[in-house]
C-alpha cells in the first residue's frame, strides 16, 4: 500500500487547482478576456473532485511507474497525446445541470488545452492553455481572439519544477492491474476504452466511483445519481489524435 507521507503535498496541489479555477474565472471577467469560464458552483465541483482524487491517491497500490522517486504522484498521462470530451453532471435543489468540456493534450499533458460550454446552449468563449515546458499559462477569449498570459510556476508557486500539477483533476492514479483496499473493482467500456472502475459503497448506496485508462480519468462519481448533491464526470469521446494547431495563438491579440 502506498505510504501517505505525500498526501499533504497532493492536497496542496488540489487546493492550487481550485485556486487556479477561481483565479481564471476572475481573470476572464476582469482582465483581458470578457467571458466567464463557468458558474462558481461548477468551479467548486472541480475543486471537490480534485480533493477526492487526492484522497484516493493515498490508498493506491505501490507502483514505481506511477510514482516519482520522492514518493509524490507522477503528473503525466500514460499516452503521448489525445483529445477527450467530458460530460459533468450535477444534481442540486434545482434539478440536473450538465456541462461538457473538451481537453486536448500533447507531451503526456505538458501541453494542455481546455475549453468549456454547457449543454443548455450557454456557450463559453473561454479556453485555457497550459504549457509546462514554456512556463506559460494562456487565457483565451475565442470569441474576440484576445489572450493574456502568466508564468506557469509563478501561478503554481508551490509546484516542484517539472511537475504538471494542472493535470491533477484529470489523472487516474491507479495502475491497470492493482486493487484498492475497501473498494470493489470492475471493468467498463468508457469512450471506447476498457477502464478499471473502483467503487466505494455503504449499505447498498454508492459513495464514490473512480475509473480510468492509461493514467487518464474517464469516470468519477460522488453520491447517488438523480439525488441532491450528486456529482459525476464521464469521458464520452477519446482519440489519440489532436488538431495540428491545437496550441497555436495565431490570429489572437495579446490583451493588457
């Protein structure tokens, strides 16, 4: 079983993901770009799921391929590049809310583009590019073709140099063969891939499910579907191909 000595560092990284999302929203609203990423509620969902990722990371089997030498999580995907479409579903007192977002990555996630829109037609013009090797984060308004930027490690000021900590929300940190204490395991075909899904249950009720393939999260679920408080995210499309110009800023103007 993996030692928990690195959990505090992972929780710190998860908190940085939350802060990054909130700061990105504020940046878009008040900075160079004019559109908001999504509602504050969905940003809190992101943070909560990131914290869940950190929590279960403490229970994963020991696997040198999944860990850095210092025992911290290895922040990279298990394939070189890919395009993923996710659907996030949330149930609250007002019923069901759905959000979809597209992720495009290269260099095992060291170059990473995320776009967002909601299924009810409320389309966001916001996109964000993380480029770890260039030490840059780019915030894009795809509607008016304006962008702003900041340093990657200045933003994630507690990250170890070389860590792609923005991937925490999208990492599947279990190996393909291991088991997890206290969880049942099954295989499911999700977005065309055979994924291992771990489940935690109590008195017949699902508390959490967590699944993926090649270190990429394909499935997360917290709570019981169609009940208040339920939060889930599913990969509905995956390809190991990416657009040639996925990370290009051609046609964009740098804002103030």
